[in-house]
């Protein structure tokens, strides 16, 4: 499958983006561990979230699909999951693969977790090692460094653990294991990663204390089913925000976008470049803030991003790099080595593909240096099987002379099945 994109005259109108991927995963997982029926609206029916749903169904959770985006989850309680009669296949979802071991480690069951080729290359020791400190019995390739992982449920004990790298996936896995453990589990991370898990656990009634970047959860507290309304995903909105910023004559509004401050690093970075971005109609529903985002074409200037902002925009760095190709001066991205172990090596993949389009980009071990503005040209580029690389290249193609072809674009369905349709709806050629 390939995506063909021509240079755009403008990006305009009003759009919505699909439900937040991170929150969709957590709604299914936490709703499954709660007592009662959790009603979810705004669910993202994309490949990764459907993998999470399928795994929980194999674990004995009944999930009614009222529509593509509306679910009723019949929770089984903290320790009510059943031993699956098949391997739990997480597809391409790193979130599912890293969080599931924390949920399974304290259950009375045995399960095997695997995923696609990309997942089997991604590092799992970062979650396996602290879970083993809690008493978890987990085996895997290279002593648990890689999937497949085999989990034999046991009695867990609370621990104190300092995360070496800020990671919402690892933090979530440990918090959910802590929910099942005896005593308190205390986790500290070096900088704040996205906090959707903490917000949702609070909504569902967990005994959780948060102080800065330290999280203390008391084991054994039963969760209570809730109504969960999921806002639009800012990671999906970011592609259209950047498109409207770099295509001349553009004016776009994006409705009901999640603006949790652990996820708005992309907005802060773009504003630092001179971007014309406004948030309107702010409100909080289901313990998650959301707003309408209004964006218009803006002359951009270079900036440097590093340090604490990186975890707040890690998924948006590829499309931010596209914005940097159109900004005046040298933009520097540092401290983003995590990008090398995503669905692809995003630093290498993006650098290689944007160079084909004429970008002046230098690959660093932990980031990139991008000189701009550059006139991009249409080219045949590769997605590397990575949904965010594919969509970022599509945005770059909107300002490239001629026609661009993005090969293997089917991976976009991992997070944003309707991306091409939405792009066509607001694109003027």
C-alpha cells in the first residue's frame, strides 16, 4: 500500500481527530480490573488499541462494542482475569506489551505475550527487571530482554524503584502491579512522563499519592467502574497542526483535543518557534483536559529542544522535525535516544527519508540537527513500517514541489486509520 501526496495550496476548515491512543489503552486495561461496567466513549478503534482489547478478551473480560468508538467493559475485579487458552498477541503495540506483564504478574494464571517483528526487537528488560524485584516470575528471550515473554502469576510485594528513564509505559506497568501487590509501591522517575494512568487510577478510586515525580500506590484497593470520555489524541492532531503552520494561507481548527500538560510539549516547542496556535474552550471531563486548537500559517524560527520537554513530546518529534525543515536557522533536538527503539529507529529513518526530499538534516546519537528553511522536493520515500514516520513524511509532502509517494503506508492504521480521509477533507490543491 502506498500514499500519494501532492503539494497543497492551503490547509483549512474544522476537523476532529480520533480518540487518544494512550487513554484508550488504559481505559480498557483499568476498566477490566474494576468492579462493575465501565462505559467508554471516544475509544480509538486502531490496530494498537484493538490489540489491547483482544488480549483482555482472551483473559476473560467481556467487552461489548456498542459502536467503533463506544464500549462497555464488564470488569472482573483486581484478580479476576482468567488464564488464556492462546498466546496474547499484542501486534505492533509497545504499550500493550510493556503494561500487560504488570497486570498479569499478580494474577493466578500463566500467559505468554508476543507481538510482531518490531515488538520482538524492542527492549523489555526495563519493565521485566523491576517486576522481578516485586517477585514476578517472568521468562523471555535473552533473560527477559525481548519478547516473547512468559508470565506465571504469583504474590507480589511492594517496592521502591527509581526509573532510570522517564517512561509512562514502565511506570504504568509498575503502578498496576503495585495495585495487585502487598503493601505500598513507590516509583520515582527522573522527569515527568505522561500521567494518563495516574489520572485514570484516581478516577477509578485507587489509593494513589503523587508528589512531583514520585508515585505511591497502596495494594489491594478495589477499583470502581466509571464513565470514561476520551478526548482527541494530540499526537494525531500534531500532524495537522504542523501542516497548517507550514503550508501558506492555512487556517485550521481541531476540536476536542486532549491538552494534558504532560503531552503538550509539542505546542510549547512550536510556540517557541513563533507558531500561531491558540487553545479555546478549555474543559475537563473524566479527569482529562481538552480544548479546541486553532492554528494558522506562521513564519517559523529555529529552536533547541532537550531535557524535560522531550518526554512531553516524544511521539511528536518526527513531525516537529518536519516543521524544523521550514524554520529559519538551526534547530537542534537532543536527549531523544528513546526514538531509536520505537516502531523503527526514528532518528535514522526520518533523517534518511527527509534527506531524499532535500532536507538539510544531520543525525545525532540522541537526536537531530536541522537547518532551514529548505525547499523540499517530491520523492519516493519509505515508512519503515512506522505509522508516525509515514504521517510525518505525508506532512512534509504538502510543502514539497511535485508529487511524493510514501511506500508501505498501511502502517498508519496502527494509530490513525482515517488519516488520509481527514487530510483530503482539509487540503486544498
